[in-house]
C-alpha cells in the first residue's frame, strides 16, 4: 500500500524538514522585524496620505484643463514625496536580500541534514519563507490599518474638542 501525504517530503527526512521549516520561520520573523525597524510606518502613512491628496488635486486640475505650468508645478511637488516613499521601500532590501542569500546559498548547504538533498532543502526553505512571510505581512497589514484608523480617530477627536476660555472669578480678590 502506498502512503500518501499532503506535504511533499522534498527528498529529505522529517528531521531535516522540521529543522528547515524552523530556520525558515526564524528567517521570516527576523525579516519582518528588520523591515519594521528600518522603515518608518507612521511616516509612510503620512506620505501616502499627502500623495493621495496631491493626486486628487492633480486629477482635478487635469479635468478642469489647468495650465501645463500649474500641472508641472503640482507634479514637482509630488516628486520628493515619491522619492522618499520609494527609498523607504527599498532600504530594507539592502539588509534582507544579503541575509537571504547567506542563508540560502551558504547556511543551508552547510547543514549536515542537507547533504545530498541541498536543492530539496532549499526549495522547502524558499516555500516556507514565502508562505510564512505572506501570512505575517497580511497580519501586520491588518494590524497597521487598525492602528492607522485609531490614530485618525484620535486626531479627529482632538480637533473636534473645543477649548473654552475660563471665566475669571473676581469674588476672591
């Protein structure tokens, strides 16, 4: 009788699979942590909000057939924010990609359980990192959106509170 499994074994034993999956999960967690430490999520939300506002203004200018110089001025206003957004997005890659290459091409082939099965272990590592990274990214995306909504609500509440001047009481003079 042939034993069927949902998870392929990639040509390696269960111990090697467990160790590879553990390494991949650790890598994915470190990866997400590095990304969050290097990039400033609050600043990125601020830039995205400004970019959205400017983009809407630019679209309105185009619809209203504004002059070419006005449109160019609005585009020039957006360029520094676009540059900062892109640089902030790429900055973590300078740490993450070398770290991935180090694990994928140096660490995994050096592990004793991957002898003779390097490609299978590398495939398992890649697939696990992809899946765990995707799940972590989605969880953090939902979390960040909740935080952004709470911050927006707090900002709105603070703006709506009126500060009333106090009336001096002259009775105790």
